[in-house]
C-alpha cells in the first residue's frame, strides 16, 4: 500500500479501518470527535460576548472568578 498513489477516499477508508482495529469502534468515534469542525462564526459571537469591554475589565472578572473558586461557599 503506497499512500502517495492512493486516492483520498482510499486513504480515508484505510485510516478508519486502522483506527477501528487499534482503538475499537468506541475509541475510533471518540478520536474522530476531537476533530469536529463545529459551527457558527466565533469572531462575530465573541464581539457579542465581549461587547465594548476593556482588557482591564476582563482581567478583573477573571480575578474575581479565581477568588470565588478559592473561597467556596
């Protein structure tokens, strides 16, 4: 088997067979889930989340969260 002469479909199928053989079906699925492309427009969503917040405000929030986790109720 020479990967340089295989079609992309042959490479994909051979790779899936190897993953299934080495990891089992569940391990193969777990491995493939790591590479899910996701959806949406992260950049546009990030602007919505952060709005017009400054870096100082974000740092302040992080420090407050860290303080809250150090002192659980």
